[in-house]
C-alpha cells in the first residue's frame, strides 16, 4: 500500500471515528407511536398545503423562493437517512406575514413567515427554526398526535374552520351530532412539550451536520420569547403552537457541545435576501388575513345561494374530493365542498345555508366518521343511527337495510325519510362500513322527494366512486 493510500485510509478512519463518536454522544431520539403510514403523512400534508397556499399571501419573488429552497434542501440533506422517507414531498414556501412564525405540515411542506427573516440576525437562526420544523416532519409528530387522539374524525386532516351543525329536515339537531368539534389545525400544528423538545434536539443535530452552530437556534428562541414579552404575550404566533418545554437554551447548548459541526456554508447571501424582503409590499398581519377570510366567507355564502330557491340539476361532469388518508370520491363539478371539523359536505347551489334562522342541508352528500361501538357492522350502524335519531326524532326507516359493497368492503345501505325544511318529505340514504381502525365510515345522500329523480344518478355515481384509503 502506498503512503498516499495509507494517508487516505487514515483520513477516512479519522472522519469515521469523529462521526461515530458524535453519533454516540448525541441524544438518541425515538419515533413516537404512529398507526399511519408515511404515505398518509404526505397525503395529509399535500391537502393542507393546498389550503394554505389558497389562503396565505405567498411570496412569488424568485430570489427569495430560490434562496429558501436552497436552504431547506441543505437541511434535508443533513437529516438522518433512517427518518427521511423517500415518499416525502418537501417544499419551502415564503409567506408575506409579519408575525415571527414558521410551520411544517406532515410529509414535507414548510411555510416560513417574512417576520422570521426580519427578526433573525443570521442565516443560522432561520436555519435553526427550519431544522426544528423539519424535525416535526421527520418524527411524524402530526400523525403521532392523530394516533393519540380519541376523536376518529381527526384522521381526515381537515384544517378548515367549523361550518356548524346543519339541520336535517328543519329539526333542531344535526345528522352528525356525534361529530367532532376539535379541529385538525391543532392536531397537525400544536405539539406537546415532549414533541417540542424532540424537535429542538433533532433540529440541533441537523444544524450541526449542515454546518450551522445549534446555539443559533437557542438565540432565535430567546428573540421569540423577548418579542412575546414585549407585546404582552400576544406576540409571535409560533409560541402558540410550539409550547416551551423549559430550559431551551440550556439543553440546546448542552446538545451543541456533544456535536461535531460540519464546515460552515457560505451565508453571505442572507443579508441581500433581507434587503429583497424589505423591497416587497408591506407584510400583512394574521389579523388582516382573518378579516379577509371573514369577508371571503360572506362571498362563499353568497355563492352557496339560499335554501328554498330552485336547485340546479347535478352536472354530468365530475371532480375529485378527498378526506386526508381516509377516502377519495368524485362529485358533480357544479357542487361546492364544505369541509368542517365534523364532516365533509358537497352541495349544489341553494342546497345548504340559512333559512328562517336555521342552517338547512336539503340537497347533497356528506362524508364522515363516527365512533363505532361494535366491530359488528350492523350493530355499529344501528347504534350510530340511534344517536342521530335522538337529534332528529322524526327520522324514519323508508325500507329494508341492504348489504352493499363500499370500496370492496362489506357495507350497509339504510334508506330513511324525514320532514324537509322546504316542505314535504326528504329522502336520506345512509351508507356505512367499518375502517381498519374500527371506526365507522359513513356516506349519506339527502334530497327532497320531489327532486329525487334528478339526483338519483349523481348519488349512484358518487357512492360507486368512493375509495377508502385508510391503511389495511
């Protein structure tokens, strides 16, 4: 063996020894229990990210977008390969909001507020927060929260606000009165102190491998804390969803002392990027966004129309809808989707809205989950329908319950009738099947008897298109 070969071998062994020593010394972080698959994380994140991009002021400036993506890619490359699933779909999107905030969704999408850049003194501080958020993705904390959650509806990953319980047939109550009132916004983005500490420590390790001193993350947390105190506790939005585990600076600094920091990256572009941010239109606040969304909700109500007015026939063209990692289906493309924390309704114009002080659901379909009280489908369906009937006392069977197939699974079809808020009777078709986790998936159709003939074909199409995508 030549001296050059010996030198290269010795250098390789030295690097290996440093890496092995660092790996041994650093805190070992274990994945929390999770009954979902990485692919389901991706599906949840993809849907949630689409909602965010519709509602948030995304920064389109190419220099900022390219810079943030390059920074994000550097951190992903430094992530532990055993946690970095090949199905993940990473994206790093700048948002023109003034609050100090950043968040990542399951499966990879990350959003960074302009306020984070404005508050940061160095690239390392921004990289630290991004490494923390990346750690939530790698440790799959969003779906780990769902695994711990008692409410099965949270599996659908809805981040929209509550639409409200709709009156079926004008009777006080809701067809799904047993539905959730908890939003998955908190499911996906609000973490326990245990998960926060995990993300801090793994984030520190990723920073070191990417060439950043993890102590910069501690400094950024101190900046966020100061901002919160100076604003009377109403400051950085980041703190509301990322509770402080306590002694953050202390344990991050300790972790940093156990790590070998790789060669530092060239961070000279950071200051010029801050200048580009300063040239943009003024950043909005989240309160501005909320006001705009409130106005948008009014416009949405206008688009929905008014119950009692003529309802157009279902379009012969169809579009896709889905609920997280649970189901997919196709619905008439002239119907509007209403995603709430308790169900997903898809309705035609004038088929849902306010009438005589009540929210009325007279035409359309609804997808949802209910807690099954039995592993026997017939018993589980009967128990759930009894709970529905308690809030809709005039609900009655309209024929025999039949066995059907729903997405290649055993299901039940239950025909019902109920007084309609529009006068006369309405037909309600309920389809149920059990999911692999034991919860009851239901799909219902609703239409006044007079309009039923023009809706039957659309209802048949929707139920035949249902594809259940929960892990089997």
